[in-house]
């Protein structure tokens, strides 16, 4: 249906952003990039398009672009929704700024499995085993039985080494297997 929307109005930035996100989860990275970039070009002052596009660039392996988009988004919308912090956390994690991950994800008022996973990975890297294990515990309360392999495989990273880094850090964090 999104393809039909794009055919009917090829200049709709939100349709391009949504189709780009769909392509990301299909692991069609270059097609996703085309549509994300088209959405950004069509409406560069839409904070939500910028923030959601940051998600793509984090998974694509360009955390500097993701962080720049997020900074732009909060300049446009300083009273942004809570989910922007997750995007900052992901971009910081991809950039290997683990203190940044913690600084951003702590601001999220309703933490998800995503928040706990990336907090656990980051705490493991900085050597806080106790907090890493606590985050894994909260993660498993949300998604009981989740394994490192299944969680990391769900993350649509373009670069396999990024996925492997997540697996190694989650394994180091504790009891998730």
C-alpha cells in the first residue's frame, strides 16, 4: 500500500520516510536510503522525519549523520516526544559513545526492551557489571526467553560487525544467552 501512496504522490515526505523504514527492516539498505533522503529533502524542517531518519542512519552505520539529524530535530522541536531519547541512545551506541547512551536513555520515562538492552550493553562496556546485569533482568522481564542471537538478529544493522558488537556486549552484560 505504501508503494501505491508513493505512486499517487511521489512528493509526500512522510510516505517516503515510512517506505524507507519498511525497506530498512527488509534489509534493503540502498532503497531505504533513497527514500529516507527523499523525505529529508522534501521537508527538512519536519522534526519527526529528521528523528526517524536518524534511526535509519544509525542502522546504516552513519552515527554522525544520525546525531546531526537528532540535534536538528530537537532544535526544531525542543518539546519533543520521549522516543527521541531512544534514537539518541541508538546513535550514541553505534558511535561507541557508551556514556552518551546512558545519558540519553536515562531520560526516557517509559523504558522498553530496547532501552534496557542498550543500557545493559553500555554498562558492560564501561565495566559496571552490577548495573549491566540489572538491565538484563529488566530486559528479560519485558521479553522473557529472548536470546542474544534472536535479539541481535532483529536489529536491522547494515554492518555485520555492528550486530556482532551488540551480541558480544549483551553476552558480557550477563544472564541473557
